[in-house]
């Protein structure tokens, strides 16, 4: 059973515990951290969702991420999710945006982390991802135009990607 802290829309803790899979009460939210990985050479890491995933099987994601566990802050969550899903470590991810989704009752914290890792050192999390690729900003734009990237990723990262000249 996965436990989450509940938050109010403003990001303050509600002092209530949520259980993954149970409905989130009205007025409360859970926290998700997502990390966009950029290599020092300017390429971005994309991961292909496993074909067994219920939502968007086979699509690519531009972030590693997931729900913050009870007692975990957004930065610790970002670092843990990045490690679990890619095998990469992040010193201090830089927050690039915060998005509140009233429909899913989720507060998304979007981060970017720059790495100088050996690009072949990425490890995939079984059941989550099936492949990865490093792409240039132009190639990332093509993935978006061709509808290969999860729509939620694009929507939440749009302000950053536009400012960075990717889209």
C-alpha cells in the first residue's frame, strides 16, 4: 500500500494521509515530481513507456517522475524517481514550473537536471519503460509534432520548452 501526504491547492500540507488508488477528497491534492534530463551536450533523454502500461503504452516521456511518498518532499521525490526510472542521480534538480491539475487533484513540480553521464549508462525500470533515446532539441520538437510524446508531458513542460526554444 502506497501512502501519500495530502496537500491543499496552495501547496501546504493538509496533515491527512492518502492511499494510492483511493479517491482524493475534494479540496485536497497529491504531489508529483517530474524530471526532464538534459545532457551537457544539449540532448534530452526520452523514455518509451512499457507496452503494458494502461495509459499511453508505447508513447515516449520526456520526464522521469511519480508521486511523492508520505514524508517525502518534492526534491527528494524527484531524485528518487529519477534514480528508479533511469539509474541516474541528480545533485540538485532545478524547478522549472509548478502545475495544478484540478481534474486529477495533482500538484506537479517540474524539474530539469543536467548530467554529464555516460549516455549508455541509463537503466530502465521494468514494467515502466522499455527503451530510451537521447534527442536534440529539434528532434524533441519532432517527437512532439508527431504525437509521440505523452500529451501531459508536453502540456506541463510547455512554458519551459517554449522559453528554451524547443517549441
